[in-house]
């Protein structure tokens, strides 16, 4: 910190001295202090407007551009997550949360949807009262699937870009926590007592509701910015009964 301050102080001192030297040379040549102070005061008056323009206008434009680029990168990461893990995980969750099918009609995304439609759908997906039904054999399959994706999930958690996206970071933590809960039980997962089943049901519900919400937000982004990607997302929508990438007549 001291080095940074001393470097900045030295830079300020150099510029102040150069400014004073310039005005001194001007005085030596023209011998007119009146002229020097007229322009000095005028320049200092404009300086405040100059700073105002830079801080409030130019800096804001640069920040908005930076945020758009960051938002684009974030959605690329989210898209990769759904391609590698998210969509498959949502389909596997269906066997634990059968009443999630009741949302199919309300979450059948369409190209005619508006941003408000996507927002309403995301809220419904998040707040729906899911009723998980835990089956031991299905838990083993889910545990093995999440174990195979552990390295991928860890790399996502290490991605510094996600610091700017609390909602998706919370989703990753929910999925990773579920993976840890299933992995640590090992063979005991086949004979779990009822209280432990209820605990895992809560973890499943939390992860699925976050997945469903984030999928709707992500498809809303595709709908607005990448219609050709949205077309595929609508066809493989995990909320519809029989999703297929094949375009039907």
C-alpha cells in the first residue's frame, strides 16, 4: 500500500511541477500574469464539467458495456451447465417428484412468450409445492450420476465469473450438497430410515426448484438474444411429457 501511495504521490507531484513550469515559461515569454490567471480560472471552471461528463456519462456507458459482456459470459457458463448436467439431472428428478408434471402446461415455453411470461413461469417453477417421493434404487442411480459429474461441478464453482451471479451459484451449491449427501451414505443408501429419507427429500426439492427456475431464466435469455438456440431449448424442454430435438411436421 505504501508503495502504491508513494508512486501516486510522485506522479501527482511531477504533473503539478510540469504545470507550474509551463505557466512560468509562459510568463517569461509574455510577461502577462493577467492573461495567465484568466485562462487558468477558466480552465479550472471547465474541469468540473469535464469530470462530471466522464464520471456520469462515459463511465456509465463503459460499465453498461462491461456488464453486458459479463452477462453474456455468465449465460455461456449456464448453458454449458445445462448441456452437461442440468437437463439430465432434471429428467432424473422427475422420478422423485412426480407432481412436477403438473407444471408442464404452464411451463411449455413458446416463441410467443414475452419477458414477463418467462418471469412468471420462473416464479411458478420456484414456488411450486413439490412433493418428493424417495426411492432407494433411484437414489443410487442419482448418486452415481452426480459422482460422475463431480469434477465438472467443482470447476464451475471455481469459475470467478459466477461471483456476479448469486442465483446460479446458489443452484450449484444446492446440487453439490445433494451430491455430497448421497455420496457420503455409500451402501447405507439402500436401507435408509424414514427421517433420513425426508431429509434427502428436502434436498431434492431445493435443488429441483432452483434448477427449474434457472432453466426458465436461461431460456428467456435465449429467446431474447439467440432465437436459433431457443428453438432447440423449446424442443428439449424437460417440463413437457416427451421432449425431442426432432422437429415434427
